[in-house]
C-alpha cells in the first residue's frame, strides 16, 4: 500500500500485532533511505509494549529513496496476545521511509550468478 515517511522529529509508526505464544522473536523493518545524515545512519527509537529496546536503532543509507532493504534483525520479547511495536524519529533529522515490519527469521537466500539475491 505504500510506505511511511519519517520526516520530522516526533514522527512515529506503530504496529499492533497478536502472538500465539510469549517468546523472544527476531524483528526487522523494510525501509529506504537516501539521507546521508550522521554518516549515512538515520537511527530511530524502537519500543516494544512501551519499553525502549533501542534509543538509536540503525537505518543505514540504501543509496536512494526507491532502493529498499531490511534493517538488522533484533531480538525482542513479545507477549502472548496483543503487542505494540513502535518506531519514532527521536532526533531532528529526516528519517527513513518505512515499508513494513517483519517478525521472524527471513527465508533462506540463494545468490544467483548475476549477484542478485533470490529467496527460496
């Protein structure tokens, strides 16, 4: 459907997700960033269920606003039932464009001979 543009300090995006079991899960975010602020890093504050997990979760420069990649995975504890995951632009700079949240490990990746990744 699109992306969310983290544009000014205080902007945030929030997901409400339901989990069957309480456990530790890896999460990551699909994003694009052409901002070279801070040496090419546009960090966001990451919170889960109101607890700050990282005050500066990194979103590294992706070369253009139309080139998307996934952020590094980070393990978070999610409750059985409802959970809230929030990214917030805590500093006064332009942030990344956030496309979606991924919960769980990504699929296996096979490198093709042309160098492009392909999921299997």
